[in-house]
C-alpha cells in the first residue's frame, strides 16, 4: 500500500507557517534550493508584503526515510479569523497538523481557535516551537505552555527554526511516525471534499480536493452534491508547486480537478464531488455557504460604476465569499454594497481593487448586518471570543470588554501548575460583532502593551435594545449617516457624530442645524453658525438707525434662507465623518 501522510500547518498570524513550508519544499527536493524564494506558497504580492497567508495552498512532496518512500501532502493554511471556515475544511481534509508557535510571542488567540477545530476532527497534533534562534526567544517557557495545553510531555515539543531549517528533520520524522496513514476505501462510491478552489483564465475553476472514498479520473461525469451542477472531469493531478497531471486520484489522495466551471461559486469550498452514475448517498459533513459578516459601500471616485462592476465581477469569479449589489447614495452617487468575511478580507479586496484593477475607491464605514425593523425590533450578530494575554493586563482588558458590551464567560490559565505560574491567561467573552469590527483590536493592543490577541466565532443573532439613529441636517434626513445603535449608546454616538459634522460642514449664509434623532426624539444637536458679512462697512457715520436697519434686513434675509435654502454637503464631509479609523 502506498504510504501517504496528509497534514497541515496551523498557527497564529506571522508565527512562521509559510517559512517552515519553504524549508519543507527545499528539504524534500520538491523545488531546487537556488530557485526557492521566501513564502513560496504565498502566490499574491499582498501575502509576501504583509507576511501573512491569505489564500491556502496545498503542495505534494516526496520523502524517503528508513528505506520507505512517503508521499506528503501539506496544506499551508491562513491564520486569520476571517478565513476560519477555509481552515476548518482544510483540517477536515487531513489526518494531522503541525501546531506552530512563535517562541518570542507564545500561544496566541488564533492558535487556540485552530487547535480547537483540529481536535474536533481528531487530528494528530505535532507541537513545534518556532524561531528559537531569535534573541528574544523563550523556547522552554513556550514548550511548557504548549505541553500543558496539549496534556503532553514538554520533551515532545520540537524546537525549530523555519528560517535556518533547525529541527526540520525531526519534524518530518514525527509527521511520518505519528500521523496515521489515511483510510483508503477505493471501492466505495466517490466522495471528494473540495477544500479550496481557484479560477484559471484558461482552464476555468480548478478544485483542490481530498478524495475521502472511491477514485476519480479524467473523462468521468461528476456532480457537485450541494448545488447539483455537473461537469466532465478535464484533468486530475497533484500539486508540486505547479499542477502535475496523474492518471487518477484515489481515496486518501490530495490533488486537483479541472472542472471547466467559469465561477468558483459553482464549486464552493466544503462541497462534495461524486459520480453522476453510482453517486454517493450522502455528502460529507460540514458544508456551509460563506456568510458575509461585514458590509461596506464602495464607490469609484470618478463615478465609473462600469469599471468597478467589472473589477468586482473578476474578483468574485475567484472568491465566492464576496457578495455585491448595486447601491445608490445621495452623497457618492452609484456604487455597490459589498459583503466581506471580516475587516481583513475587506482590506485585502480594497487593495486588490486598487492595485490590480486601478480603481480609485471611496469606502464607507464597515457595518454588520442587522435583521428585523424598527417596529418589531432589531437583531444583531454575536460572537464568542477568546482573548489571550498576560495576567498583568486582565483588569484593563475586562474594563475594555465591558465598555464594548462584552459578556464575561470564563478565565483560565495555561501552565498554572508550573513554577512560573499563570504565564498566560485565556479570557472568554461574548460580544456583539458590531462592537469589535472597527477598532477593538487596536484598543486591546493598547491596554495590554501589545501582548494580547483575540479570535472569535459567530454564534448567531440575538435581539437587543437597538434603535435606528438618523442625522438631520437643516431638517433633512441624510441617509448615509443612518445607524443602528444600542439604546445605551445612542446619545453618546449622536453627540460624537453631530460635533464631528459641525467641524466638517462649511458655513453658509444661514445657520445650519445638525440633529441626531431616534424616531421623533432629538438626542443630540449642534448648530453651524451663519457666515458673517459686514453689511455696515460702507457706512461712514450718520444715524445709528441706518446701521440697525441694515442688520435687521440681513437677519430677515438669513431667516428666509434658512427656511428655503438647502445644504449641499461636499463629498469630503461624508468621507471624513464616515472614515473608519483603521484606514
């Protein structure tokens, strides 16, 4: 029987996943040493610049140990919470995971989030402490914390350096010896898990799959079990940096299938592929359509909606998690309301639109999707969050969480039985998503001197004491400023926005009232004073009644302008008032 090991690398952002993957490629001879570049599996410039993995990448390697040839299938996964669903499908496609922790930073929030998913799938965990050759490294301390977390011997935690290759041989030996051979039920009906898909301009959608049962080869007719779409397999193969065709893929294999689809939405992550004839009776578990969590309106600065639509269509052809629909704003004209997985996803799409498609964008403040209405009440999405920190900062973090409507769940420590007690604390909270999407992360870093990190999972929608707050300028409702806000924060947010608008709105020849209202009730008000013109400048003496007459006439004129005049707000007023602090 062919010896196969399927595994992935999970870690927090910037803990060295992609660098370690580079060393694997080099060590196994998958790519020549003189041709390798940093972050070899990161295909986008953005990934290399930011030092993060955005798009997961699989790779097929050959490894020889003790007279046995092994085929190693590695999936380099994203570390950010926005891509949690993609990570979960990758973990469902393998039998083991390298849990990588930076020895200078210790266990972080996304480490725990991905570990929890890996343990749900009963994966064999290979613990590795990375970057041990850095001056600030604390490998022994981090190894003890990892051992406490995994309930294993600290000596079983492998010290390594992805940069130098230190510990690489031991990691690969552990992968081969500890991670089990996949079950190979070749004679069962085909069930292939799609854990990723990408669009190729020449070949259409290429699905990255794990064959769970059965086998598949070119020329066969297959069907996507979630949406019922059928296609004829054009090619199957394995990924050794480039696509390498093979005769067939069998149970236990990880590889690719050329589908010929024109949109990745036809071949969604988590779906199951089976044969049209002799199809499987049930799909694999865990499939769900990605749900946008954050929405923002995008406009082209020149009003060129055609170019922006084309760019969004091209991006969505390769990213099924993007949703968009036409949207009109009195402030910015025609544009699109776009749904994203989270703020990082929004930032990535924004940069890709600007870089790859030369779009000069105007973006409104990100908001979450609420359900319901003013009559029956609103519901908002809630998340369960894990915050990882040092014990000294717990007090400040709990105050911050309370100010963001957080509900305390628990506090526990990693390594409390060790000599250096309570080295790492884990706080669990529930939050409304709207409270953490804009600047919570920055505030968390501030109160913890940069030591805290957090991750979250959506837990559903909950009814809350929420109201619709409108902004009236000179008596007219201005739709772009409408917000759904908690009753307890309505007045404070109304005062903040009206004060900000008072500073931004240019003076007119008449007074401009700025009101924040909830229904018919005014919760905050500011006034932009009228522009003053000295109508008495041409008077050179004479009776004072002449001066008063001119001032009264000016006063009456301003009163009439206030009643009849309309305020035209420059675009920069909307941009500055709605600008997210993260941009």
